[in-house]
C-alpha cells in the first residue's frame, strides 16, 4: 500500500476551483465520437513520429499530386515548378522542372491588379497521365493558362523528366485562369474533359471537351450564361465510367456544386450535382452546334433525417472519391459534404451506388411551368431517342451520332437538363457525420481493407485546418452504422490541398500550401501495450500478434493473430485478461476535513467511460458516485471531492468501461483528518494569506501535471520552506538558550 499525504488541499484547490469549475462541469459528459489516437502538431514532427515531411521546394502552392505506383514516383505541382519525389520516402533526393509564366503575362497580370506572389505566377493545376512515357501538365500561367507534356522516358530507374517547351499550347478550356479557382479535368482516350472557367474574371464557367493529341482546336462545351445549364458552378471532380459493355455507352461524370435554380430567388441555396455527358457526343445541329446534346444533371442529396421528418442537409460538396471494384461499371462513389447553415458547422460523408445515379438519369425530367414558373415533374411526351441517350449505330442505325438526333430531341435538350429525382445515398443516410467542431472536412481518399472478419472501407479525411482523420464505419443491424474515429493527426497548420493513397506502399501523401507529408496508414503500436487495447481499437490495419499490436496482413495465417473490428471484444480474442484488480496498488490518501482532494484516474482510451465506486468506512456500504452529485465533480483525469467530511472516508475504486469490457485502473483508501489533528500533524502556516496566483494556475495546463502531482509539488515546496524556517528558529532558540546560560553561570574568573 502506498501512502500519500496528509494533504491540506482545501485552500489551494479552493482558488483552483474558482477558475476551473466551469470547465470541469462541462467535461463531466464525454463524447464517444472522440479519436482513439490523437497526435498534436508537435508530436507529428518529433523524432519518434513515423511521418516524413518534405519542404525541399521553395515555390509552395502544392495543389496537385500524381502518383505512379508501378514506377514509384510522385509528381508534385507547385508555383512555377513541377517536382518528382520518390514514393518510397520523401527524404530521398528529388528532381524539379522550372516552368515559369511568360514575363509579358506576369506584367499584364500585375497591371490588372493581381498579387505578384499569390496570383501572377504559373501555378501547376493539372497533372494527368497521357501514355506510358508522357504526362499532360497545365498551369495558370499568370492568368494566361498553358499546357504541355512532361517526358518521362522508358527507364524506370532514371526517368527523363523533361518539359516539352516546344509543345506548349493554350490552356483555355483546360485549366483555370486563377490559381484559387476550383476546377476538375480528366484525360481519357486522348480527350480532356474539364470543368473550368474560360475568362479572366472567372464568370464564364463550362464543361469542356478538347483534344490534346491533335492540332485541331475543335471543342464542345455547355451553353454560356444559361443558368439552367450551369449556375455559378464550383467543380469538384470528374471520372470516366462505362455504363455497359458497349464503348458507345461510355460516359464522363462531373461532380460539382452550384446555386440551385430550383430555390427561391430571395433564398439562394447551394446544391450538389452530378452531371454526365456521352464520350461520343459531337454536339448537335442548329442551336446545339459545339454544344453538348447529351448533358444531364441531377441533385446529390446527403442528409440526416430529423424529428418530424425535418432533414439536416449537407448541401455543399467538397470532394469525391471513386472506389473501384471488380466491376468497372459499378464503382462506389464517396462524397464529402459540408453544411451551408449559419446555425452550426458540420460535415458528412455519403456513399452512392452507380445504380442510384443511373436511376436518377433514367427517371423523370424537371420542368418549369405555371404562372409562377415553379419547377415540377415533367409529365409530357418525351421524344425519341430519350434525351441523354448516347448514339449507337449498333442499336439504332438512324442515329449514328448526336447530329442525327431529331429536332424535337434538340429542342427538348435545350430546356431540360435537370432531372426531377435526386440521387440518394446508400441506406439513405451518411456513413459518417462530424458536427460542432471548429473545422470542415475538405478532402477524402478511401482504402478498402481486408480484415479478419471481413472488408472495411477506411476513410482518410483532410480538413481545412491541416488535420487528417482516419475513420471506419461499422455496419450494424437495421441498416445502422457505427462511426469510429481511429486517428486525428495534426499534420499541418494550413488547409489540406491534395491527398494521394498508395496501397502498394501503405502510405498516404498529403499536401498543403508549403509542404508535403508522407503518413503511414497505421500506428498500431500507439494503441497500447496490451492485447485488450489492440482489440478495442478496432483498426482494420492492426492486430495482436501475441506480443505487440502490429500491422495485420490477410496472407498471414498465424493463429496468434487477434483482431475483432466488428465487435471489439477482448474477452473473445485475448487470454488471461482477468479483472486486473490484484495488480492495482492500493494508495492511501489523507485529506483534511472541510477541504478538497483529487483522486487521479486516467482512461487509456478517450472512447472509454469512467465509473467510480465508493465503500464507506463506517457503514461498509457500497455505492456508485454519479456525475452531477453534490460535492463530487467527475473530470477526465479523475474525481474531485470538494468538501471532505467524515462520511467521505473509505475505499474508492475507479474502473473504465468500453463496450462490454471493463477494467480497474485505480484504488484509493481515503482517510479523513479532523482540523485539530491536521494542525498538530504538520507545521502551522497561514495558506489563506498566500493563495495560488493566476500564473501558478495556468502552469497546471501547460506542465502536463495532474492536479495530484501539482498539489503534491506545492506541498513539497511548502514543507521545505517550513523546514528551513524551523531550522532557523531552532538555531536562534539555541543561541538564546546559550546566552541565557552564560548570564546565569558567569565564567569562573569573574567569580574570583
């Protein structure tokens, strides 16, 4: 048994409570949606961290990443530069290409009132693989966009990595003028499909298709300045997805958000959209020359059903990730959304199937009619072939191309781009919601992980304040899901701009405006040193190997591997758990009556709840100390007893509970000393005359000490002070006594 005390903690904690009591009461209830592992900005950059940071370039503006898994390189687009980094480790030597904007364009940009450092440069916005040896690259060119190729050559060990300056061409319709504008582009079959603006002011935004392998400047686009086509769009991403086994049905899908034409003009709302065009669309005739004749769009809905049927909508699309499956026609679409509400901040992740997206495009059209021109479902005659259908000579020889479409189809398409039915997520709810936090989710990549008990999609989410969250959503009965935040890493102090996942090397590449980070997908050893900690973490990347919590590999058939992502039950996975009661040391605590004391008990996981049980000494009755009781404050670090009485004497047991697993973390025996005994047992001192200063109170938060440790240090210093005063007092008493003896007993020679 360890003895601590006696403590006269009342005067010290009285001042402490005056400042900390509101925070202590607020922390009495803890969210179960807390990250299991949380690393600060400083911890991420410590020597023990497995993260690798790259700041080798001086240009900044790292908005674009392109990863080649097979060759092992990572291309990074920045301000006036393109960098080639090694994906094995960012610490290895890098190579770079200097590609500045033309001097005349820089001067023109500066004279137009733009900032020389943040606007008037060539910010590389697009890196797309063209073939096995070349990458297509585009930059803003100081508000004069330009595109060309990077030659990588055939050598894997020594790529050529040269810019083809003689092949530079205009980037209008391929790349935005402004480095701050959101845009998307996808290079497929030699054509570039891009969602971007095509003017200096950024007002004329459209979805374009241009050819990059011919000198022809032929293009096709959405209609300009027609809000029912596009209305102030912000493009997010685009993908080429086949609809059937026929190449004629291949389509390109665009994801963006825009001001909704369906909403009231006085209440402009932002809606998220998915749009599609046929790859073999060459434009229509008459009014649709050089205009898409297969362009359709539908609303993407991501919402949480509330009481009374009122949904909470996450309307603003931030990022899209296409998770490929064995069926190339049916990938899984993940989207990150944020709220446009002024009431609260929040983000959500929704998952969509291609079946639901196709169902929306095959459903009824939206139509504006009536005296007030309200949007309603179109119930009139739909012309043949159905608008939005890709032409195919195989299925319909009369319509070999979009220019063969009848006039009624062309006329219908000019006013009916919007579908009536929205696209709803799988199970009609988000797989992850994150609200009432001071940041928004902005970027997303998804890794499908094989675990011992099945497949799990692990979400890696980037925020607008430099964090990276790792989240897993566990499917439950009745179509419910359980959301678990495995990690929260403070990687940067600025927004996450781009993310690339390397499944081959099991790392995540993340970029900000000033640097790039390489993060391993797992940090199993940080979950704890016990089998129970590893199992309770429920990380699909991790398993207990009999000795430590380490990376899980499905090919490893060792029976010692222990993992339970779905239930996180240590009793079924870990042996010799016991309750740990006999291993917990009983600590003796002395407290002075009418004062306060603190019993420390720190859970090993933020996702665990703490329970305190007390057995009174004089009655031997046992009861649970519940939050909200008078005289008792539950904190994350332990239990605070405010006004000690003789009834508080007894045994205190602290246990933590997580799911169906519980364990004992601390045992205390509290003995209460009455005031006269306390004064007799220690030197008298007037604590009331020397209360804690604000500086001392603030030290508790920054020193990392618990209240117990800090109070113990204060008492130790006070005890040393009293010992010195007592020593001086005894020294003076001794000298006075000697002087008195000398006066009473004069020296012998004086008596003669």
